[in-house]
C-alpha cells in the first residue's frame, strides 16, 4: 500500500491513528518517529534564532562609538565645552554597552552544562549591573563639573561645538539605521536575542537627541554669547545619563531577584489554563526571566481522570497557552484530582 496522505500534525500518537487506514506498518513507524522528533525538538530545544542578524551592525556601532568618543574628548578639550565632554562620557559608556552586548550574545549561545543547567544567559545581567553603576558614578562626577561650568562659565568655541554636533548626529544616525537594517532586514530572524539590538538602538536615538540639544546650544552661544548655556547642557546630559542608568539598574536587579516578567500576566495565564477542558484547578504557578527576555515558567495542573482520555492532549494544550503568554521554557506537572500535591501540603486540622 502507498501512503498518499502527508503528515501535518504535531502529535505522533494522533498521527499514527490518523494514518493507520492509509499507510503500511513500516510507513507508520517512520511517521511516528519523525513526529516524535518534531515534538521533542519543539519542546526541549531552546530557540536560537537571530544568530546571524544584529551582531554585524553592533560591531560597526561599537567601533563608531568608540572612535567618535575619543574624537569628542579631544574636541571637548579644544572647544572648552563641558557639554561635549559629558556627551563623550555618554557615548563612551554606550560603546561599552555595545561591546558587552556583543560579548554576552556570544556567551549566551554556549551550550548548557551540568553546572549551568539553564545555560549562560544570566551572565549579561552581571555586565548590565556593572555598566549601570559605572554610569551612575560618571554622571555624578559630570554633574559636579557641569555645575562649576554653569557658576563660573568659561569662553566656549561655539563653532567647534557646532561642527562636533553635526558630526555626532551623522555618526549616531548612521549607526542607528545600520543596526535597524540588520535587525529587521531581509536576513533577520525574529527572536529575543534582538533585545540587545533594540536596546542599543534606543541608546543611539538618545544620543541623537543629545547632539540635537548641543547643536541648538552652540547656535545660542554663537549668537547670544551666553557661555553658561554649555554648563546647563552638561547638567541636563548628566542627569539624563544618571536617570537611565538608575532605571536600568533597578530593572536588572528585578530580573536577578526573579520577579515575574513584565510581559507575563499570571492572573490571565491561570484563568486561561483553568478554562481548558478536563482541568479542575491550577496552582503553584511560577515564572521568571533568565535575562530579561527569555522567560521560564512552571505550573501544577490538576485534571479530572474520569473524563480525561490522554495526558498528552492536556500537555499540548497547556504548553500552547504558556507559549502564548511569553513563556519560552515551560514545565508542567499533571496531577490527578483525587491525589494532588495541595492535599499533601495542606496543614493538618
């Protein structure tokens, strides 16, 4: 007999029943094994899409930011502009962030080991904390320097500021659109690894706004001769850096403390699970994030064995809902209604 029907299901057991009237025993065995491999791969292998997109743009942005930061420092000293030096600090820290993003993207792809069973995704959190603390210290130092520039303004070379501002806008714009193309272009893959690219794009967008402010400030200084504007710009840039560094530090600490991810609604997840057929109750829902993007979750599901025909069907439905709720690594424990863990853990009267 020739098997004329193409296999399109995800469950090997149901596939075998579906095909048994159309295929030989040998063909059924082949279909079952293929289906089983598909299910195992979809559930037990971490999605690692996006390996080839993003890094090229990030590397280019890293070298652009690093090189231009040096140019800014020299230019800031030559123009006597505290605002330029403050922005140089910002760009230098962004270069550090990009460099760490490139390094941690490589580290996070390393295979899990017996000592690191969840892999190496959390290593990026350590670098994020270190960078945030460094930015906070730098912003405080820069605010003190900017305050002195405001109280005792020095003559600023406004035309030099204007030239650096235009160059800064050009460099950051080029880096921004380069990363955007590599992230969303024709060869890009959609996966959480792009969070680094999106984060860097936001940094570059902030830099562009900062340079726009410096551009306006340099014109005001040139036309009006108000050198104190340079100190005001430097204070604003330093405050902006400190605010974002503190915000990033708190967000990273929240992930380190295994708080529920912001894109996971536990109440809605529980409600959706309890609406499934044959499920009596749901308890012990736990969800956290490894790196702020890759979410892990576990749940205990109590089922009615008197009406349920297949554990596998329940598992399929629960996995599907957990994936829908942004949980990339779900773990499910199925319990019977007459013998589940809540009864054993309940306090005695």
